[in-house]
C-alpha cells in the first residue's frame, strides 16, 4: 500500500482533514478506515434484520428510524 501515489490536491485534502481532527495523516486514515468498517458491519446487520423480519410494519419502522437500503451510502 505504501506504493500508492496521490495527486497533490488529494494529499492536501487529507492533510487538512487530519490537521482539523488534531491527528497525523496516518492516524486520520486509520480512524476513517475503522469508521468505514463499522458502517459496513452496521449495513450487514441491518440487511440481516430486514431479511428475517417478515412484518412489513416492523421493517418500515426500522427503515424510518435507521434508513432503508436506498438511504445507506455504498462503500467502494
């Protein structure tokens, strides 16, 4: 992964975001990666809940509170 080349604009964006968070760039990126892992796990859990819940009212209430599949951002 250390061989990845980023354009200057992207590097500056990451530097600014890290500085704003009071972190180094590697620390900031590690935090972002962990947040993305949590988001992925939450989406998987929500999808499992929808699969096993047969009551449409329960599913609708869940989606209203937590966002349905269309509302969830997709990870790359």
